[in-house]
C-alpha cells in the first residue's frame, strides 16, 4: 500500500526552519565554551596568548597539563573534593530521605506546620555572619565538617523525595506492613528504601554535583590551604597569580605569562572532567528529578 505524504504548508516550513535555527544556535552557545576551553588548554601557549585560538586548537602542546599534574595543590584539591563529595553526599542523601519519609505519610500530626517551617527556610536564612559565628563557636572552623555540614541539606531535595514517596508508594503497602507487624521505622527500611532507588539516585546526583562545585564554604570556613577543595584552588589560579608557582622553571617572564594563560584552561578542564564523564550516565536521573520536583507535593 502506497503511503500518502502529507504536504507541509509554507507556514509549517518556515516555522520548522526557525525552530531548527534556534535549536542549532542554543547548541552552539552551549558547546562553544567547552570546545574553546579544551582547545585553548592543548594549544601552543603563544597562540593562546595572542588570542588566535577561537575554536580548534593551534599547535598542539600539552605543557599546561604537564605543569598542572606536577602541582601538588591540584592533587590535594582533588583528594579533598572527592572526600567532601562522597561523605557529604552520603550524609545529605540519608538525612533528606529520612526527613521526606514522615512528611510523606498521611498520619503525621502537624505536617502542614512542619512543611511551612521548611518552606520558610527556602526564602530566608540565618545569614552569613550568624552562620560563621556558629561555626566558630562549635569549633568547626578550618575543619572538614565546616565544608560538609554548612548548608548540607536543601529543602528542595526534601520536597522532591517527599513527592516521590507520596506518588510512588501507595498507602496499601504501609497497611500491609502494619498487618505483618512492621512499625514506622521498620516499614521505612523494608518498604520505602527498596522502592526508592530512583529518588536516591536523583538526590545523590544533585548533592554530588553541588559538593563537587562548591567553593564558598571552603573560602569562608577553611583557613588552611591543605584542606581547600579543588574549586577553591581553581579559583585562586584563575583570579590570582597562583599560576606563577607552576611556571617558575620557565626562563623568561613572557614565557611564564604565556604558559599561565594555557594553565588556566587546563585547570578548568581537569576540574570539570569527572562531572563531564559521569553526567551522560546520570542524565536520566537528573531529568526524573526535575519532573518529580515539578509535581506539587
């Protein structure tokens, strides 16, 4: 049987062309910074310094990466950031799912008051100065816990987890668990957690990315450079003359200046690679989290 091809009107063709052009432009402005940073990091320092690198690398040169990986601060920052990310994500995810579970139950007394209390913190917080004083009084200043505990749990993630539990786990399962002799805590471990793998993955992604990119806590609450996260070390390299420490072996000041330009881009690539590698595999969880968060809890 011969298929009948529907002829597009002129308006449809124009509309399709405009949409395709907009999408292509959006893709370009999204990918161009990534391609440029990668190209600049492996280009000849002289070409980068003169501003000749626009898209593709010119004069392949890996000297910047050599200097980066020879710098002990980079490795220290990697170690610290991996530690902060793993431990912080574990604790934050555990607390978020634990807080979301009772808020998702119908029988919780005063649930609306608690949700209102949580929601207020999304619009108002204690402020930076009071938080700094509390961190200092608790003896957390210049410790790993200052980076991990401050602003650890976000209300948005609790709402996302609460919405998932409400919409994905029917009350009949709780009733069946109660008939079998399960209390609330046991039902949490036996019923809720096994069925909450998707939302746990979503929370892990959200918190993991937040901890990996976080430098503010390290900037405010950490005074020792050996505890700096990678992003804070990156910031110092980009905004100060820290690159000069990695190019002291260069013979002339102009060589130092040229290599420092490539170093900035190399450090950006090195700090971004882990997330760029993981994100394609976790993208479906990110989309799921956004969709769950859009549902009113």
